[in-house]
């Protein structure tokens, strides 16, 4: 596989994985400001997408 193809695939992979990271960050921020409804919604969405942090310890 060419270097350009490898780089393109890496960029695409990172672009698709970043939204999940944002969900957990938003989840933790909502929990910190005691907005538990939003925290639960955001953590649940991230957990359903397979985010291990959201599935196990996002609110600790």
C-alpha cells in the first residue's frame, strides 16, 4: 500500500474516532456541573458507540 493511501486511511480513521471522544468529554463536563440528565444522555450515546471509558468509568 502506498504511503499516500496509508496516510489517507489514518486521517479518515482519526476523523471518525474523534466524535466519540467529544461525547465522553461532554459527559464528564455535564456531570461536573451537576447536569445529570445531559451527562447520562451523552455517556449512554458514547457507550452505545463502543467507547470503553463511557461504558465503565466516565463518571468517576
